[in-house]
C-alpha cells in the first residue's frame, strides 16, 4: 500500500476509534495531535485539513462513514508491520480518555476482524493488549451481526472541527492532568 494512503488510513483509524463511542474527548484529540507532531505517526499529511475532512464526512453520515472505513480496511493490502501499527494506534486512541466503553471494544473487534495479523505478534510487542484480542466465537454471521449491532446502538453526533478547538483548552487540560 502506498505510504501516503496508509498514513491517511492510519489517521482515519485513530479518528474512527476516537469518534466510535459518539464522543470526541479532548484527550483523544491531544493524543492524535501528539502522535502526529512528535512521532510523525501519520507521515507528512496536512493533519488539520485531513482531520477537518474526516469530521465533515462523519458529520454528514456517521454510519456510512464508518461502514466505508471498514470496507477500506477490508480492501487494503497491508503488511504485518502496518497492521500492527494500525492496532497500536487504534488501542492507544481508545485508551486515551481513560475510559473504555463497550462500544469501543465492539468497534475494535470489527477492525480486528478485517486484519490478517495473528495475535502473537501483537502480544509479543504489547502483552497488555490481551483483553482487546480475546476471541468471541467468530463466524461470518457473527461478524456481520457485530458490525450491524454497532451501528444499531451507535449514535452519530456532530463534532466540532479540530481546527476550531482552542489550543488553550488542550494546555489547561494538560495542566489539570499533571496535578
């Protein structure tokens, strides 16, 4: 997969995991910005433009946006290293707000079902991810029901553009978390 396309898919993964519970927590946004700024996790993409485009798309039709994301995952030809990076970013984003909702676990299990990587390479690098990798009884009908159940219970909210969120808000949040 072309690097720029993978970078965008990785950002879309983080964004989708951030939005899948119907709430975009400022700590999740802060994590994604930190990953981009400090670690260049999402490569050389125009971060603010990409995030705003993702927000506009999810605000237009949240369920369709997430279904399209799942389809994109299914059709992407990813290396094991890319799949591991995708899993890491997804779980880190889900954990960023210090509360893991059941909807986020269901969402991650759907993501996981779209990947080819075995559990062992993930656990070798991240033994703390074991809870996310526990298998349910998996069948095509189960995965279909899991995905549909996510959309049946998911409420799609309209989100504020990232570029419009005041950076002072992030600084004050950081200070309150450090105390």
